[in-house]
């Protein structure tokens, strides 16, 4: 009787590694696999950059440092087992990064330095639409810029709902999953956050007209 030879399992290629599901990558990272950290970075770096761009602007003087801090927080939550496995890594990165951005805005408000004065009206483009005029696009961006600024003055939970829904495009079910609340609670936070933000925007606009 001939004995079958054991064939070693084929080695994974780099493309195979990058195709692994999020849960497997996180398991490897938790076990100390340094290569897994690089894969996590590649999966979320564009998301981190996009969130910071939308919330703080293209010319924010701390943007690169905040991106690095966001990546460190993301890796840290995975290694410590705090990553919510029921959402994707990009969604988790969105949540971590927007928390960091809002914390930064709150700190700047306390220091009376909410935004870098060099940030122009191109800061946020919520809904690109080729049918709109340049004036309409600029006005939308200006209103979005003011909205982001006033979010530092309302509660974290309400600001979080507004950011995730109105600025980053997540639906209520996604927001509920990311923040650990029911869909009804997420909707309530969004409605209340919008109401408070709009009231502050109205005050800001009236003040701006008086100062003009």
C-alpha cells in the first residue's frame, strides 16, 4: 500500500492577503501580525482622509497630524478588542475619525480658534451636482462650513448623528449600528441635532449680516 505524500498548503500571495475579510485581518493584528497593520492602513486611509477633509477642510493646519492620530486610534481599538465586528473597517474608521474631528473642533472652540482662517469656501462639497451654478455651489459649501463649525457647540451624540448622516452619507440603520443605539434613537438624535444646529446657524447668519 503506497502512502500518500503530504503536500504543503500553498503560500498566500500579497493579493490573497489583501482580499482577506476584515475579521481575519483584525484577528491577525490582535495576535501581533505587523503585516496586518499595513493592510488595515490601506483599507481605511482614504476614508480617514475624506472624513477629515469634509469636517476640517483641505487646508487645515493639523490635518496630517490628525490623520496619524486617527490611524493610531483605529489600530488601538482593534488590538484592544474594542472594534465592533458587526461593521466594516471603513465604517469603523469613519466613526473613530469623526469623533477625533469633533473633539478637535471642541478644543478649538475653547481656545477661540475654531478653524484656520485660511480655509476657503471649498471646504465641503456635500452633493456634487453639475446642474448647479458656481454661485449655488459656493453658497452650499459656505453653509456646510458653518454647519461643521456649530457642531462643536452641541452635544456629542447629536453632533455625531448629524455628521454621520448629513455630511458623511450614512443611513439611520448604519448610524444605529455604529453608535450602538436603536434606529429610533438614531433618528431622534438626528432630528434634535439638526434642530439645534439650524438654530445656531440662524444666529450665526444674523450676526454675520450685522457685522457686514
